[in-house]
C-alpha cells in the first residue's frame, strides 16, 4: 500500500510498501494460472502441484507479483484521490528478495481539472462571401480543358504557351554533356513550369522540324549541387507541336461529367463552391475559437505531456532538416527556437486537454461512418486510393491518430454551436488565406 505522498500542483511523489505475505499470495496466483497450461515431465498438463511450480518458477512469478502489487496500489490510490494519470509513472524499485517486504517510490503527473468554460460569452467572426460567377466559369473552363484533345499541327504552326512540344534535348555545361540532361521524344507542356526557368519560353515560337539551342542558368537551390547556379546549353530538336482543342461546353459534355445539362452542371458547381466557402468559414471560426481558448482558459499543464510534445516536435524538425546544407544560425528553417517551440508545445497540450475533456463531458463521439468518410476523403486525393485503405487497415496507430483529430474537430464544431457568431462579409479569396486548423 502507498504509505506517503508529496503533492506539488499536478506532480505527485509517492512511497509504498508491499508485505512479503501479500507478494507470495499474488505470486501463487500467477503460478496457479501458469500451471493450467504448463507442461512438465512426470505430471499431467494442468495437474502440476503448486509446490513444484514454486521450486522452478517462483522467482519469475515473484517479479511479476511485485509489478501487479504496485499497479494495484497505484490504481487504488488514484481511485481514492479521484485523479487521472497524465502518463506512465516513473518507478524507483531498489530491488526485492523473496520472503521480504518490498519498498518502492513512484513519480507521476496527473491530468488537470477543466475549468468551467462559458461559451455564451465568446464571440467569433463568421466570414460570409458572395459566390462569384467567375468561379463557375473557371470551373467550366477547367472541365473543357480536362476533356481537351492535343492535336498535331502542321509544320507552319509556331508553338504557343499551353501547347505540347515533342522534343529531343541534350544538355551541355562548358561544352561537356552532363548526366541526366538528355531525353528523346519528351512531351513538354509549354508554360507548365516543369523545366528550368527560361527553358520553355525559348521553345515557344518554334515550328516542327526546327533545331535550336536553349541557354539557361540552373537555380541556385537546384537539387543537384553540381548543377546549381551553373550556366547550361541544351540542343533541341522539335519533332511536333500539339495544340489542345477544347470541346464545346454543351449538354453532351455536361452528361459526360454526370449532369443532365449545362444548367444542371452550373448548379452542381455552385453547390460545390458554396460548400467550400462554408467549410473555409468554419475553419476560420475553429481557429479563432482555439485562439480564445488558448488565451482565456487558465489551467496547469502536466510537464510530462509538455515534454513529450516538445520532444516529438524536435524529432520531427530534426528529421525534416537532417539533410539541410545550411545548418547555421542564418538558416531560418533549420534553426530551432527552443523558447518558442516550448510555448507552442504548451499551447498544443493545453488545447488538446481542453477539447478532450470538454468533448467527453458533452458526449462527443467519432462514429465508424466518420472514420470511413475521412479515410475516403484522404484516399480520393491520391492516384492509387487502394494504398491509403491498406495503410489504415494495417496501421491501427494511424487510425487512432485520425480518430483523435476527428474527435477534436467535432468537439470544436459542437462548441461553435454554443458561441456567438458575428457575420462579416468578405471577398471570397479572404476565406482561403488562413484556412487550416492551428
């Protein structure tokens, strides 16, 4: 049992003692359970005497008994105190001997109690934007482009921005061809920015059959360090030019994308854009509410959780920048601001605790449908959705993380139903300037 405790804010230090007789009793329970399936020469399975099991396995059973007894003591203690652990306790056990009492100490942090939050006294801004018909027109034009056909042009046609140029190219630096700088019959969309700056501009205006040089300078941050910042010449042969021919926007094209007519297609696009406006406005309100909660709610934080969050962020930062070539004080991306990062970690822990506790108190749940919809939404952004489904099927930790994110979002959305919302008319582009949850 725990005999002594010392409490400072959310940090607990406790001392306990386990009687030798109690430990042997627990060890015997462990041996009895083990004996049900154990095999030993001279005995039928499940009929090995306890005295025989003690002779051979008592030491290992006793060690397990010490762990069980400490856990029982801790569970009884936190139940009596009506507290919840913020993480695994740090245990100090100097050692134990069979037949003797065991003394131990533990240190752990507990979760804070969520202070009362009066959401009715919080006001957030709901941004409202009028749908711009130009966005509908742009969407219709994108549909036309997606159904376009690149038709080969005659030899008199000069390549223009947006055309497909079928080219051979070979790159030279100081008169010497360099590795990776050559290709045959490459299809290059002019104006796509797929090649080095200036390359595509120098192809524009040429005709099929032309042979010419393109002179460029590789960017200073080019991924191949032996080419970065260097001048290069490419010998080009333009085999053919293909111009994208866009289909007419009519009811037939609308049917190809699942709508009855052009008018129905426009209505469908308006619904999609309006939904995007609504979701962007909702994200902004979530962000604003998070800022208010982080600023106004006062609560102690378990140092254990803050340290874990800080260390995770540090590991992620180091992993992302392990190959950075500019690891010095002048590199803003590489620099680790310990003071700011710890403040950020404290903020994340604080908001996580608030949302977890408030959501639990208000019976927020993440359903199976919620998870499936989120996985479908993520999978739809990838060329091979099957890989995403397989990833979540095989990775329960990823599912748990996704569930946690969905829980926090649902808790925030429930909170937003209880706060005051003040509408503000804004241009549509303002909705998408800061549209991610912090």
